[in-house]
C-alpha cells in the first residue's frame, strides 16, 4: 500500500481500496496492468515541439496540418492541454511549460520550458499567444513573467477568461472569481462593437 500512496491523489483509504482490488483480481488482470504500465513508461515521451506527452514525435497535434499554425496556447501541464482539447473549442497549436513558477517548491523560471517557448516565437510565424494557465498565485506569477518576456516580441498576447463555471451558484463564488467573471464578460448585443 505504501507504493500506491506515492501516486498523486491517492491517500491511505484509496491506497487500501486499490490494494484490495488488486488482491481480488486474477493473475492475468494484474499481469495486464503491469504490462500496460511498463509499455507506457517505455513508449511515452515528450513531444520535441510542444512537450506534450506522446508516443510519436512530433505529436499528433503538432503534425496535424489542419491546426492553425499562427495560434499558440501556452499551458502549464499536459493535463491542461487535454482539458482544452476535450472542449473542442481550440484548433491551434500548444506549448507545455512543464509546471509553473513556484520558488517555495524550488521551481524557478529556468526549470520550465520558457527558453523553448521564446525560441518557437522567434522562428515561427506565431500571430497570437494564448496564456491558459490556472489563476493560482503561482500561475499568475508565471503569466506575469511570460507577459514581460513576450510583450517586446510584438506578438499578440491574450489569456483565457476566468469566471463562474456553468451551473454554478453565484452565492458560492469567491470575490476574486466574481471579479474575473465581470472582467471577462462578453457582449451579447447592442453598444459599440469596437
């Protein structure tokens, strides 16, 4: 159980449930799980272009000619890329930083793939960079740091809007979320469109 607890999001009770599940599984099921884990470890790596996790290089997104070349979405982790892809709302390319700046955790800007991002911006025809980094303290620090580096390059820089999730009750929203919701509001109709 101690090894299972090392997995992210797995506490003592979850580890115990998983251990009992594995003990109740057939030898064949356990072997299939071991094989799948071994194959994932051996075959998955980071894309040499965007740093997403992939089994081919470059990854399917970077290789897809139908993706918009001039649009680059910067995310902290591969899981953020997956979340955006699930929405089917974005058809550009990505750049995965590999985390966010967090001096308390020993993560400095040099620890991230910022140098690679700047290299992509200098040699590619990127027209817009979208920062899609979570609005945590560390995420905001990372966005601010990137803004300072990208602004002099003359590339259009935007960030995703933050606010209330669909179906949320405003009574439960914190003031910061409500503030971001108001800042990121969109025009429904009327008024000046400029």
